[in-house]
C-alpha cells in the first residue's frame, strides 16, 4: 500500500520560493514603469504639441508622394489607386441620357469618320472605345457622343474644369469620367483657369493650366497657371487647383490598353501629353488632335507621331487626324 505522505524533498524550498517571488515583483514593477512612461509621453505630446491634430492624414501623405516627391512610373500602383478612389466615375449604363439636344447629337468630324472607316475595313464598328480629352460638358462640340449613342461605343471622358465636370456627370454618358486634366510624364497640380467669355459659344469651354516656359512654383507641387497665346489674363477666371495625370496612368486605372479613337483638345498641351504616352503599351488606332495652339506646332506633333508609327490622314486649319500605320486596314 502506497504511503499518503509526500516526501519533503518534493516541496519547493523556501529559498526558491523567495527568489521566484522577487523576480515576479521586479517584472510587475518594470511593466508598471513602462505603462506610466507611455501614458506620460502621450500627455506630454498633448501638452506641448497643440498642433498634433494637424498632422498630415494618410491621403495628404499620398498626395505629397505623388505630386511633390514623385513616383517611379506612370502606372505606379499608388497613382492608380489614388485615381480610382478620388477621380474616376464609372459609366452610367442603364440610366437614361440627360441631354439638351438628345434628338440631334453633335456629329463626328467627317475626317475622323473617314479615318475610322479606313482603319476598320470600310465601316465604323460597334462597341468601340474612345478617349476624349477636353470633354467639356459631354455634349457641346463632343467628338464622341455620336459614336456612343448610335454605335454603342463607350470610353473615357476627361475634363479638368470643375464647373464643366458637374455638367458632364449630369448627362449620364455611358463612359468613364475623370475630373482631372492631363499632364506629361509626371502628375502635377495646377491652377485651372477657365475663359470668362460666353460668346462665341466655344469660349466658355476654353481653359488654360500653365505656361511651360514661365511656370513658377508656389509650393506643395502646385504650378501657377499663366494664360498663353491670344488669350489675355483678364479673360480668365480661376477655378482653383486641379490635379493632372499622364493619360497612361488613367488608362491603367480603368484597365484599358486599346483605344480606337483618341480625341485630344487641351488648348496647347497636346504635344507634351502625346510625348508621354508609351505607345508600345497602348494600342491606339486613330488620333484626332488640335495643333494650332501647341508651341511645338503642326510639324512638332507630326514628327512625334510619325516616330511612333502614325500617318497623317487629314488636316484642317486647327486639327489633324492620324491613323496607326501598324493597323491592318484597307484603302478607302
């Protein structure tokens, strides 16, 4: 029969018990001191940092990275996510149009029609994709609304004027809307100036962002706008700071790599925008571009696009139409 007594050898000694108790007390004291240090530090910050609440938010830090410090690539994930979260409005499929002249939409330029038929084998296809930069209110002098309404095209409408964007989004166009202006290779912030005149009718949609040769930095990555060409400073009113992005960044944000028609009318910055496009990554079929306000002029744009595989199709007093020479098209 086993003994019910426990050997005294199996009991902890008084020395070990005292030693363990001392360690426990030290741990408790250390933890308490650490906690008090943290609490004291917090209240110290509150007491001696009255602007603690004004520390930059996560969004402000991202904007600083994009517009001041710069990003490594046009399609950098930081830029793409910022565009998705702050500047892109999805197409209004399933919603009726809200147009002032729905029965007679703006007709597509005859030279662009000819180029599209040429590229696509004699007829303009249905369900194509366009990009219109300088989209105005989405209706007035639109270069894409006929394609959308009659042939089911969709696309991307880019407009930098805050007041015009409000009208644009109210039309319920079946295309993406980006409330930004276009830049060259890197995102920038600019003062956006809109023409103050309302006559002739097109002048209300004319805007300027900056003069490249005389731009001055005003801090925080903002570039001061200066009207150029025949427009006087007194003819413009400021609409505030607008963010500008490379075209490829916006296309990356909506996951588009093929554009059937690119319409570019941005009052003088066409060359810089086109120069930044990585044509090896974006398949563009037809380009409709205004040239007469661009400092680089007609020849500068022609040379640039020829170097990137485009052929001049037609020219008017203010615009040119180009077709991609790599496209398998038939003679008209």
